[in-house]
């Protein structure tokens, strides 16, 4: 597929999505959100792709926020519809994707950009990255899941502070509070992230998908995550990956998934 605002590269079992709106610091507009939905749907169906990495073009920004010019004059209903649609087709969709998604944060990840990174399964940042949710400085709140995912990752108190002050934190502080897993130099960001991704590709994609569902279940209201884990654990016993993995272990060889 051809896209106007994103670039897609496939190599070995990895896919790299690069948001490419350099004149707008890769800000998310409706078109970019739609394109991201389309490419994630395509990659989810591609059996050759085991891990997806998403980053921003250039050295300044991962995604510097939403494109404010698109919704500056929206009504209440239009604002609600915007948030609901974006959450459904992109942010919630990524979070529940069975293919692991890693955010490689190469610069500013603000507002919708940080919300996009938080919807990924985990995050790696360059030491030059800055992260924050500045929406209250515009008279609005995060609308793409930020008020929900940030407390899950950094705790309620730190999330309250970040959202209320509308301030940015450094990559070093983001790692300290659990917002990102690793911090690297800008030059090493993608090679380091790809190294982690390759470790993932060596394991059972079916088991990884089951683990994603079980982990996510613990954050769903009214869902018993332990029960989901039990069910997913049991279901694994009926897969070819389980047969191969256990056979390889007993035969003292590496599994071929």
C-alpha cells in the first residue's frame, strides 16, 4: 500500500513504521491516524511479521502531538466523536494487537504522540527524547487514552503531576518512572530496538499473543485477569508451537517456531 504520511519497511521478521510529516513534526492528523490503522491491519495479517517498530522521521520528533488546526473549532459532539474514533481504530487497536509493537521514541513525544507510544506494548527512547501531555495548557485533556494509560505506567501521583503541569520529562526521568524501558543514544535507538525485537521473534508468536491478551485483561474493568491467564495457558497446550517448544526442550535443541 502507498501512504502519504507514513513509510513502511519490512526486513526479516520485522516491520518498521515511520511517521513522516517532517514539516509538522510528525503531528497526528486524521489522515495519518487512518493510514496507521490501515498499515497495522495489514501487518497484523502478515504471518511473516513477528514484531512491529514505530518511530518518527528526523531527529526532532517521534510525534509532537495532534494536529490542533483540525479540531480547534469543534463542538462537544465533534470532540467526543474524534476521541472515540481515534481510540477505537488506532490506540486501543494497537494495545490489543496480537503482534508486539515497540515504540522507538526519537524526539518529542507530546500529547497524542505520547499517547501513541503508550498504546504500544513497550517503549525505547533516545536520550534526546522529551515526553509529556500538555493538553491542559490548551484548555482540554488528553483524549486518546492518556488519562488512563499514563497512571497504569507511572502511577497515579506522577500521572496527575505530568497532566496538571502540562510539563515535559526527559528520557532519563521517563525511564526512572517506568514510562520507557530503555534509553539509548539517537544513533543506537533503532539498532538497539531491533535487537530486542529479534529476541522476541525467536519465541512462539502464538504464546506471545496469548500473553498480550492475558496481561491486558488485568487492566479491563470487570475482567478477572487470572482467569484469562488460566484459559490462555490451557489453550496453548493445543498448539503446534507448544508441541515444538516442549519437544525442542526435551531434545536439547533450539525450537523452530
